[in-house]
C-alpha cells in the first residue's frame, strides 16, 4: 500500500497522475488510490471518502475527455444515462455530466481513505 500526497488545486495540469495511471492498467479493478485519513482531517469534512470522491467527480467532469482518451476500454463497461454503452468520449461526457454520476457511482470504487 502506498499513500500519495494530495491537495486539492485548481491548476490545469497536462497529464495528471490519474491519467498516467489509467494509461497503464487493463481494468479499473487494478486501480487503487489510498488517502491518509490523518492528513485529510484538516479539511474539516465528516465524510472524508465522500469528500475525496467528490473532488475526483469534479476532475472527471472537468477532464472527462482526457480521462476517457487515456484508456477508452476501461470505461466501456459503464452505460450512459439512457442505458446505452459508452463507445466514445462524447458518451463518457454524457455520463459524467448526468445527475446519476454521484460519488457513490461504481467508477469511484478505486478511492479509499485509510
């Protein structure tokens, strides 16, 4: 288990660590991001895992095309809000911009706070 440093920020990085990780895996089940609970307590949130997943949700909304294009086959298992499969970045954007794309969405299962 490896804990990474993380702080929320607004700058627009060309290749985020997440995108680099996504390029090098075959399934989202291979991705695990652990966040140190003791370091996150300073953010004053009661649901730390929900807080981190919310930050990632925003990242998916803002960088959805880049995230999808980093490894499209990872996201084909998910469906758009109309029930049809995701087959391109436009379809992925439909999902991430939908009201059903919440922090409890299975795509965020790779995030854990310990």
